[in-house]
């Protein structure tokens, strides 16, 4: 196999900050990690049109949960050592894991599977999950600022509120509150909150969680969401594959959630197959593809772990950042 790799490719591999694993190589790192989820539980964790199965959990997510449990344990030991060095009695900070990637790539499924697996490790950590959707500006604000066509872009989030939330979590302030978002009405729910009360692990899932932005010219410190992460995962797939998954999901929603008269997208429920495909493809190209190229994909190389998916939704390659 090495004979097929030219000198430039070898140089790229040597200089890369990542170690690359095939699916089979990564699966072997599971070692003796026990399987703690049943098929019924896996089905409940799977998002619409995603194809999570027992093999995917065993070969991809069990090794990842094993690695993360080691990282969490090592961070906790370092925290205790720092306490002794400084002579302080600070509250133990939660370990925060970021999960990012495009629309329709399967972020929610990955986040839920990791939450379920990590919560069942022998030390039984408290693992909580939030999505950054709740930190989107309400539709009324987006409409006033002419940002409805850029919903999900970095400028559509209340970044200050999200940073305050993450700061509270890291500082051990109890409880920290995150707004609730409804995909049915496509808006933030007024006066509804999720409370995060000092978990051992917090998983933060969202489109632009690894976004960094340009550094200020005056040298002043500007915090970014990813500054609060101890570990980050990026889910990756080819653009054409992501488009097809988005269209497939749109078609499924047309005959399910969109039929609810309360749904923001109820107007799409009566579209024919051809009209639905045309509409979904247009939305993808006009909004989601632009967001992917301009804001999401450029953050891929900031992740600690990249899970690359094939057209069948299965992870085919894993890239782990070197320590």
C-alpha cells in the first residue's frame, strides 16, 4: 500500500497534526470496553434519517468514549495537582466537549450517543448535553436585522449569552441556564430554560461551535466558544453527500413534522415530490452550503477529532490530533 503513496503525500502525512485511522484500525482501539447500550436504546438516540446501528457504536463510538474517559480522568488529576500547587480550593470544572459540523451531518446523533456512553463508565459521571440552537436570536430579532436567510450563520447567534453560559459552567456557578429552541416552530421558546447544574461532563453541539474569527488588531483578548472546550469533534462528509442527506431529511419531514399546523414549515407539507426536492435543493444551495463553505468547513482543522462519513452515513476514517 505504501508504494501507492507518492513523496508529497508522505510529506503531508508526516507534517499533519493528526494521526489517521481507518475504520478497522479505530475499531481495534475499543479493546475490552463493554457494550452498555442495547439496540432499542440506539434506535432512540438516532436522529431522523441517520443510520446509526450497533456496529457503528461498537466500532466508532465505544473507542471514542474510552479515549474521552482517559482524557477526563487525566484532566481531573491535573486539576487536583494544580490545586495543591496553588494552595486553592476551587470547585472542579466540568469537562466540556464540543461537537460541530454541517447541517444534516449527524451532530445530534453523535452528541446523544457520546452522552449515553460516557454516563455509563464505571465512575458514573454526570453528563449533560445542550445545543447552541437555543442561543440563536429569536425570529423577531432576525427578521428585524434581515438575518432570517442567515439563520445558523455566526451572526445569527447571541454570542455574548452563549459565552456567559459557558463561563458560568466552567466557573462552577450553579445552575447555569441555556434557552430552549423548538424545531417545530423554528424559534427560541420564550421563558423556557434548560438548567445545567455542575455536571462532570458537558457536551455542546452546534454548527459553528469551533468558529474562531479574526483576532483583534489591538491585541485585546476576545473569548471564543471553542476556548471553553477541553475536546472537540468535527463530523465531516462531502458536500454532495451532505446535500443529498439534507434533501432526504426534508422529504421525510414533509410527510411528518411539517404536517403539524403549528410547524413553521407547514406550507411545505403539500409539495409534490419534485417540488419538495427542488425547494430543499434551493434552500441547501442558498443557505446551508454557503454557511458550510464560509463558516463551518474552515473550522474543521481546529477539531481534536474528525469523523469522516461516507454516503451510507457510516464513519470510514478517524483523524485524531496528536498530543
